[in-house]
C-alpha cells in the first residue's frame, strides 16, 4: 500500500483523523528479539488501524545506552527478517534513518514509535537512552515520534509479565498524545517520552504530564575487574532508580504509580542563561 505523504498531517489539536490508516515505523534499543518490541508491535498495530502498516527496523544486537549515536564512520549492515521486518547492525537512530531512507522509500512513516524499553528512561536516564535517541532522530527528520519505556521495580516482583502496564495502557496513551499534542512551533520538533510505572496494569493511577527530573544521588560509575587472563576491564554501573526527583517530574510520578508523559526537544540551549550572558559578553 502506498499512502500519501503526511509529513505534516496535524492541526493544532492533533491528527486530522485518528481513524485514518497509518504507516508506523517502530524501533528500540534492546534489540530485534526483545520482548518489549513485541509489546510495541501490538500497540503500533492497533494504532495503525485496519489496512495500516507497521514496519520494524530494530538493532540486530542490544544498543542500550548509546543515546543519539549514529554510525557515521562505518557502514551499517541491514537484513530483512520477514515481511516489513528488518534488523540493522547499528543504533536506534541508525535504524530510523534506515527505515526512512532505505526501507520505506515509497512513502515516509506517519509516526515513529521507539521501545518499549526494558527499564525506565526517566530523569537522567533520558540522556543516555538509545530509545530516546531513536525518537529524537525521527523528530529531527520531521516525523512525529514517541518513546515508550517500562519502569522496573520491586512491586513487579511477582508479575509474570513485566510489561503488563505498558501492554494494557500503551494504546490509550499514544492515542491521547496523537489527539492532543502540538508537534511543531519551534526550530526543533517536539517528541514525547512516555514511561510506564513499575506496577501492575490495575495499579496504574493515571497519567501525568511532567518535566524531566533528576535523581540527585544517582550517577553512572565504573567498576574495575580483572579477567583470568590478567587483563583489566571496567564495567559501567548505575545507581538507585527510586530516588525522589521532586513534584511534577517523570521519575517521581512513575514511582508513585503514574504514567509520565514528557514533551521534549533536541534543543540543548540553556535559554535562562542567555540574557545575563549576552549582557556580560556582548557589551
């Protein structure tokens, strides 16, 4: 099916017609065989609607923590795994580029969904996340994008399906964003970061639109180990994921049992610093 180019199919209130057939590109950073990608496939299939299309271009191997990396200095091998399903030896951002410019050349996707990540991409994790990197690249390409992640925690210990919250609530959250979001209006296109709380689906308290938080005592570190061969290796280690991040923040809302939705842009400018710095340096 060849759909018309709907690069800008929005009014101020969202999609012109949520019932229309959609072409959706999905990716992740946990790899082509990750269980979260199966959850995302189900979400995307329902969002695409009858007659819609879901295309998968995902990393051949796990790419967690690569952020917005692209394979600029070496080629990326891509292989067809099945109908509308491809694995690429690259980052999530590479996969989005491959989907747009190699796999879906007859018409661009209407939407890119990235995830569902195994573990949260709230607070400072956002800056390292390949899941976020995939969504960010789509936004830079002028395509609407949403990243989805499943927070893990002790309240999920007895759950057989660790993705239950995202599996049950994913479609409704994505539909709500598509209906109400404004994607344009700035130099850098808006994309959305969604995190599902570390609880069962029935215990989700609702959805909160919040800012990115920061866990003040959580930092990535290195832990040295010596192999039997005598060679020294460094393992990257994380910190506590349930540290309070303050009211109206993503991680805090997740720990309290809420789905968080955070609008984001790739603009790294510290806008609050501009007036004083301009006055000091341009005088």
